C-alpha cells in the first residue's frame, strides 16, 4: 500500500482520525491519536516521538543506568516512520485507522534498541542467506470478571475468573462465553490477526490462541497486537486479561510458544522437512536446532524478560528447565514436529511464556538458529522422557538476575545480535532485578510479620 492507496482507503471507509505508535522493549504499545491532517503530514517524512519510551520501565519509572537516553540527553525526540503495510481498522473502532511505526535515531539510522527494527535486521540476514523464515506464536492467557479499578481495590488477590474450575479443551465453556469468544474471533479476523485455533486451557478462565504462521515481522506484529487488542476487547465485555507467565502460585503458568521454520524463497518448499532423515527433519533443521539450544541459556533474559517469568521454571509446570529437544516431547525446551505433511515440519520453542516481547523473542530465536546453520552445529542427543530430570543436560537460568549476567557476559549473543541492543537490554533487566530486590512481597508479610 502506498500513500495514495491509503488515502483512498481511508476516504472509502469514512475514517476520521488515526492512532499511531510502536512497541517498546517490554512489548507495550506506545502511541497517540492524530488528526488526518497530521497523518498526511507525517506519512512520508516521519514524525518525532519522545525517546523516553526507551528510557523508562514497564511502569513508566525512569531507568537510572540507561545510556541511549536519560537526563544526560534531555529525552529528545527520535524519528518515527510509519509502516503503511500495518494499516488496520478495529471493527469496534470503525472511525480510526491504526498504523505501527519503527523508531530511528535520525531519518537514515535505525534506532539501536527499536524491537521491530531489530527483528527486521535479523530477518534480512536470513533472506540474504537464501532462507524465508516462517514464525508463529501461541499464547495462554487468563480472563477475569474484573476492571482495572476492582483489581487494584482487591490488591490483585481473590480475583473472579471468567469461569470456575479446571476445564481444558472445554466445548461447553467456550459456548457459555460465546459472546466474548466470537467477538474476539470476528474482530481479530477483520483486524488482520489470523487466529488458527482457540480453546480453553486447564484452569479457571484460561484460554489459548494459536496465531497463523507468517514472515517474522508480520508474525510478531500479529502476536504483539493480539495481546494489546485482547485487553481492549475484554474491557468492552467488562473483563480483564493477563499474559503474565505465572499469576497464581497454585495454578498453571501461561506459555507463549514460538513455532519456526525456514522455507525456500522461490519454490515455497519447507526446508526443515526431509523424510529421508531419521526424525523426518532436514540437516538444515538440525543445524538450526543446535544453534537454538546452544544459545538459549545466554538468551534466556530475552525469552524470559520479567521477574515473574521465572515463577514458571519449577518442576511439574510444563516449562523446560534444560536446553533439550526431542520429537513430540513437551517436556523439552524445543519440541521437534515433523508433520503431518512436509509443510508442517517445524521447531517449537517451549521455553518462552506469554509475557514475551514477540519482536525480541523471535529475533533472538532466528538469530541463534541462523548461527547454528552458519557454524554447521550439531545438536546434542535427543532427550527421552522427562527432560527436567535429564542428567547432563544444559541447564537454563532460573532467575532474571542469573539470566541477565549470562547475557551480559555472552560473546555469542553479541555475535548474533547488535552490541548496542545487548548493552541497553542488559541495563534494563539489571534495573528490573534491582527494583524487585527492594520489594516486600505478600508471602513475606504472611510468613514473617507476626512470628518474627
């Protein structure tokens, strides 16, 4: 779509305004409404956007250790360029055009910590090597009959779920809440987010949605917009949704698995499929798998970006504790899938949870997989049975502090992702760790307040 086509489409739809913005490091969509007059003025030349979005955390508290921006720079504007291919209209907001932007240091230099630009850079590397990457995300999320005000009044405890009980794959529960579920499916489809499947998971009010595979940037757009749009649509139904990795200690966590494969750019052939190989996956896929596994401990801070992410990394929680693989083994960090049919061959990264920033997690996975291909790496032997009990398997870090230190000291991470991004990202996770160190939890109060 070019500018003329966009103008014609907005006129045809009777669009009266636009909402424009981009994603920060934590996967939060930061944006604003603009008039159509303003939109026409910035479509081709771009616009200024305060770079504080890379200078504060998920709660809008300023970092004390950032170099890319801060009090020392005065928090200036950076350059934002709209991507016309991201044009969408949410059916429940029919008068407003939605467009995503990428952030640039200046009109000719991509900003070093812009998540979407980072993914574009890694995707271009794959295409230069002769591969067309395909990615998709699937998310588990919990829905509550709560508002932002009621949750805060309850201290985020004793929340009322959309439905009670443990009811995975429940046809009944889906039908009982068809007004919400069908609205989500219909609006997402019209919004350009291709949901292949949606079902209840095991837990009160928990669902899982699988998004159709696409090229890395579009896959990340759909995944990131799915999370934001779910929050908007649930609010319209008097509900709230969370994508936290683990919101309740006694209930399952929320996975955010990433499916990936490499395809031939001209023939459209899935290059991960090879029936001649023992597991039905190609030598190329095995090299990619080896890179994905070898770098996963060092990239865990990207795959598991919050303190809460690591509440999932405990035995029996369907979350991997080691960098392992096997064919159709859901206890491993990478599940190898070889069918049905050649087009379905892929690797499922199961280390990630629903709290990922899709742009960063997909970029890290693709970069590490390509590293394995470039180095012709060989994966370790498959892990049969429960991978969490596998002797000698490569352990994954189980705290954000440990994961951040691994990333800080990783030369391989700096070889596959830009140094400037790694430096800033490590600083932001170090900040997150230090904020948590100062917190007093409800568990501590219950355990120690009266007895100590």
